[in-house]
C-alpha cells in the first residue's frame, strides 16, 4: 500500500510543482491553492467556455511572469486576429516599453488556469517615472495634467473570444473598482478601439460622435486624423464594442475626435471617467461583486 501511495504521489508531484510555481509570487489562502491544484490536474482537459458562470472567473493584479506572458499572448491573438495589428519583436507576443511600469490585471478561469481577460494599469506616479502616458502617443493630453485628484490610465484591454459573455468584463471591472476606491483615484482614462476592418466602423464612429463632450476643459486633440474614406462609410446602425458600451454606461466622456492608429488598424476613442460620477447602480454592482470575491 505504501508503494502504491508513493507511485501516486510521484505521478501527482509534477502537477503540484506546477501549481506551486504558479503561486510562488504571492501568499494565498488555502482554498485558492486548492483551485490551482485542480487547475493543474485538468490543465489539458477540454472544457466548455464559462458562459455566465462568473464564479469560475477570478481577477487579480499579478506579478507572475507566467501570467504576464500569457496575457501578452492573449493580447497578440486578439489584436492581430481581429484588428490586423502589426507588432515588432517576439512572434506571438504583444509587449511594449510600458509593460514594465504597469500593473497587470488578469482574469483567469480557475478550472483551467487560463488567462481569459486582461487590462493593464498605469498610475500617475508610474507615468511620471516612465516619461508619460501611453495615450500621449495618440492624443495631446494637456487636459489630463489639469485634472484634480489622482489619475489612472488603463489599456490593452482584451477578452478571449470564448469568454465574451459579459461575465469576464464584470469580473475585470469589479477588480478595477476595488483599485479605484481603495487607492483614492478620481479619474480613469484610456483609449477604446473601434476596428476599422469592421463593416460597421463608420456607424460606430457616428454613434460616438453623438456622445462627444462639448466642455472645452475635457477636450483632447488626436495626433493623427482618421482617413476620410473611413468617415464616408455607411453610417447605418451598429452596436458599439462591449468595452466602449461599458464606459459610456458608467458615465464616461468621449473627449474629442478619434485618433487613427495605423499599427492596430483602428480608431481610438479617448474616454474619461469621473469616478465620483459613476451611477449608484454600477457602484453597488461592482462593490457587491468585490464582496463576493472577497468571501
């Protein structure tokens, strides 16, 4: 019996080692270690997508090199496959100079350990350290320097195609809400992208134009205007991308004309969210999710 138990332990040891390596960068409660062990056991199993069962999804700020590389692979897959983006450097990886200064927020499926959602955070302190904001490569951001209170930029937000059901974005935003509240941020901004390869791009741009902020205090100017042929496309009805819809539902401002990003083949819409003005129903929703995850 002892020999049999030894054999079973040796068979399980590689999976245990993998789970421990996954968690070596942080101290975690035992129940999460158990989840990692489960993930190691069924890493190669074929599982259905999470659907609306967001209990399978957990968001965290990670410093794990393995997680960050997985997120950079997800970024590459989404932005090359769906936007036609072009990247220099290592094939299959989307990485830039801002990554080492950002906090990386990943959403993982706890049953598989797979990174299925992502965004990165650049705080005002770290932006000063790295020499500015990522969005400053697309917009003149004098307005941001005049904002009162703490400021945070998010970017490279993406979700695995099999997990685009609303649950992943909800879990991601619950984590962002936790950071915004706990660290006293007043403003959140970033670029929401509209892929120009989408047949409804002109209609989406027309829709965002209707929601543009007129107050000059909140205007930014794009450094590269959109090609005229994009603006002259079919301006029928079209559904906005989920991330942009979420921003607008939470009260974000569209701060001026979009910028053309030829490397990503998209129109970037600059959005600014006043954390103090988020509708109460969203505050309750995300804070409730935060409580569920803590429990």
